C-alpha cells in the first residue's frame, strides 16, 4: 500500500513562516500593551497617594500654627485638610487595600478620625481644662498626626518605588521581546532560504 505524506509547497511554507512571525509580534505587543496599561493605572493612583501625603503635611502645618498662635483660622484650615485626607481614604479604600505594600486602611482611617476628634476636643476645652491636661492632649494630637504623616509618606514612597520597578521590568521585557523577534526572524528566514536554495 502506498503511503501518502502531506508535504506543503514552498509557497505554503513561506506563508506559515510569515504567520508564525505575525503571531509572535501580536502576542508580544499585547503583553507589552497590558503591562504599560498597568503602569499607567499605577501612575494615576500615585497622584492620589501624593495628594494624601500633601494633605497630611498641610494638616500638621496648620496644627502647629494653631498651637503656637491659638489662631482660629489655622484650626479651620487644619480641619479642612484633615477632611480632605479623610475623603481621599474613603473614596480610595479598596484601591489602597490593593497596594503593592500591605497597608492597614482601617488603622489609617481610624487615626485620622481620632486626630480630628482630638483637635475639636482641644479647641473646645482650651478655656476649661488645666494647662497640664491641655499639654497631654496636645502631645496625643502631635503623636497621632505624626503617625498619619508617616503612614501617608510610606505609602507614597513605596508606590513610587513599585512603579519604578515596573518600568524597569517593562524595559527588560521590551528588550527581550526585540531580541526574541530578531532571533526568531533570523532562524525562520534561514530555514526558508535553505528550502529555497536546496531545490
């Protein structure tokens, strides 16, 4: 019995080589595209973490001004920036939970609420409580504010570092993709040219 083996024509072999190259280009391009979109989303969120850190710094700045000068405008500005920081956390709670670093959002949110309550308590009781009691309350406010700033700074710094690592990894993937395409193109070209020359 005669066995028949399918042997594609030279034209089909060239076409298959072209298809292989095309599929590789599409796959590598898609991988790089999704990686860049991921970096883009992270960069967008970095603006939020930076805004949180800036709000915490402004909050503390007006807190110090209030303690120094007992200025109502400073307290109002302190309260405004405290509420800005609180709103940022409430709107982006789920996103903060998914950060590259482990962040306890509940503790951060709790610290901001406690800070706001302590500041209000200090303002209301400044004419009632003794100097010693007010000093203790002031120290507690300063400690809570410091914790908030440190957490916000930690989140902002770590997110920037993570984005930088993503960019570095993306550059390596892009370089490896170019090398892979060049080597694959050379091997496929060499194989096809051999098929053309041998007959």
